[in-house]
C-alpha cells in the first residue's frame, strides 16, 4: 500500500508459488520478496525467478540485521527503517536498474 500511495504500480502474490507464476509470465521492473517466509524460502524463490529470467531484478525486504548469505537477491532493503526510507530505497534501486538497462557497461 505504501508503494502504491507513492505512485508505484504494484502486483502482489500471497504465496511463493503465486509469485513464481507471476514472474514466469512476465518481467517486472523489480521483484520484491519479503523475508517473512524465512531466508531459505526467500532465496529459493529468488533463485527460481532468476532461472526463468536471468536479468530480472530481485530485492529482498528484510530486517536490517538479516544476513542473507546468497548471491540472490540483487539487493537487500531494510524493512524496519520506516516507509519514507523504503520508498527512497526502492526509487534508487529502480533508477540503478534503469541505468544498467540503458548502459550495461
């Protein structure tokens, strides 16, 4: 809801299976996976998404203290620093992704 209030178009999935099916059908500007399912389940989903679309940007929404210990996701966004910080980090990440798409080197 926070992201939608700031002008982002958001698609939500209620399970890892539903999220994977959505990502299988299309590429998004950014896939954000909430760590609430646990690190292992979250990184498994990230890896599955990357297997389908290698260039799909994926971020993990996690507590600031979380240690992912994996190459997937591309970014970890702290979810416990307030909504303004979340929106700013998502904007910055989307800008970096767009910059990479237009100038890969």
